[in-house]
C-alpha cells in the first residue's frame, strides 16, 4: 500500500464514497416505509394479526425486498471502502480481513434472512397461518437480534483506529464505534421478551440502538470523506 | 458530532500541554459523555416503568442484597482512588508506585466482578430471574451492561500498566484517558446503586 501522490484524482475511491449516502438512503426507504421492518411491528401480535400484517403490506414487502436483492451488493462497496482505509492503517491487515468477514457473515442474519422470511410469508398468503407467524418471528428475531457479528465488527474497527499511527480516521470515531458495541449487547434480551423496552420493538433494544446507528453511519460517511480528501492532498502516509 | 479530528488528536508525546487542556484526550470525553447519555436514556426509561409499577418495583427491590451493593460501591470507589493516585504517581515520575496502585485498582475491579457474580447466583437460585418481572428485567440488563464496562475497564487498566513499562516513556494523556474511563465506570455504578438498590 503506498500513499496517493498529491493531486491524484482518486476517482475509484470517490466513486465508492458516493455509493455510501444513496445506499443508506435506499436502505432506509426499503426497511421503513416499504417493508415495515423498521420500526418493527410488535412481537406480541397474535397469529391472526401477523397474517393481517402480511396481507396489508404484501405488495410493498415484495417491492422493497425485491429492490434490496438488486441493491444489496452496493453494501459491499461501502464496506470495501472502509476496509481499504483500515488496510492503510498501521494496525495491520488482519483487522481489515476480520472487519470484512464479520460484515459478510453478519449480513446474512442481519439483513438477508429477514428479507427472505418476509418474502416467503408473502409468497403464499394461503399458507398455514402458524407458518406465516413463524416467518414473522424468524425475520424480526434475526433482524434485531443478530448482534454478535456486528458487535465484533464495531470492536475491530475501534481497536484498528486506536492502534493506527497514520490517523486515517479520527480517534473519536473509535469511541463512537464502541457505543455501538454497547447498543448491540442490550439487544440480546429480544429473544426473551414480547413487550417492554427489551422486546424487538423496545425503546432500548430497538429505538436507542437505531438512533445511535444513525449517528454512527453519519460519522462514518463524514470521516470516510475526510480520509479520501486527506489522501488526495497526499497528507497521509501509508503503513 | 462536533469534535473536529484535529482537536481530538492527543498531543504528540503528551508533553506540550497547555494550562487549558482537558485531561486525557478529547476523544475519550466524547465517548464518556456519549456513554453517559446512553445510560441516561436507560435511566429515564427505567423511571417511566417504575412510575407505572411502583409496588412491584419496591417489592422486588427488597430481594436485592443491600450489603452486596454497598460493598461493590466501596470497591469501585477505592479502585477509582487507586487509579487516580496512580496517575498522580506517574506524573511525579514514580512509575513503580504507579504500577503498584494500578494492581490494587484492578484487584478491586476483579473483586467487584466476584461480588456481582455471587449476587446473581443467589438471585437466580432463589428463582428471581430476568423473566420474573420488569424490575428484574432492568436489574439484569443494566448490571449486565455495566459489568461489560467493568470487564473493558480491566483491559484498560492493563493498557495503563503496559504504558507504564513503555520503553519510550509513558504518555500522560493516555494514562489520563484510561483513568477517566475507569472513573466513568465507577460513576455509572453509583447511579445504578442508587436507582436499583436505594430508591424508595
């Protein structure tokens, strides 16, 4: 890895960076108004209510997750940009590989499993209602409760920044990343509660964690932009 | 996020400090204030639930061991004191004393874990698990998240100890930042102790 010569355009990195904001905007549109996964519907719904939920939102769920299947790959582009910056740190490439691996594994329960569960539920609306309820539980439990890979990813990112002498990312981003570990950990009780602050739609398990995730993504987008800008000016020397 | 990267970079070598400089580094203050804000939201949510179910919360609170809570409070207070003295000893150039004080601080932290483990073990043995009611749901969740902070804090104390043996000379800002984190762990416990054990 060598430092970018000053004045280089870095079109490749800027192209990847510009995927960042539209990808997360699209992600928000898919998960909030279209598929209704966020904010999550109540875990206390009885089977008839779950069937009613899928009946009411079948079309938007299919459109939303259909778009997701096309767009999901762009998530790898933005993660790739961050992983590339981690490789430029003095922390060592192992952090880069670990970061990518945790996200690659985490994307399955944290995003895809939920999408396929909801798509399966809407695919045959005349299916046994209990099977539809099973899809509902599996989709939302994996979406909110898949915390291990992401907690590890945030920790890896934070440690890489702490160990980095090149100052590719500012130290405060590491601390913001550690908050995410805390919010992931408090999502662990979603497997127990069907109501209250620790349920999958709870104030602590979902709302607080999601608000902080929004802050984290905004910080990551800003910091990635600054990192590429500094690289363009030839300020950062690679390790 | 208002902190600018330039302001967050700790001073190189930690020597060129101005009289107005914060102890530690700005990034650690961002973390501490943010973490306390996260806990602040937890506490507000706890108070809302407590307001709805005051009878259940008060009855459940009686099952907690006030002695365990008090011992843990004293352990963390003592630990914080040891760590503060260690930073002062390091600043005075007495690294051996600084290291010894870190060991005492870590010992108190480890004792906290043992007391907490014993408390959980006794409660679970008495059938007072996380599913018992909303009070115990909060109790286990909050003390669990705090316990995670204590475990991370013991690692931080390990970093402090390693820093005091650093051949190139220790960095004062790093020792201070680590101590700030440990004090936050202490402060959070004091609030938890008041909320869960003492509030009537």
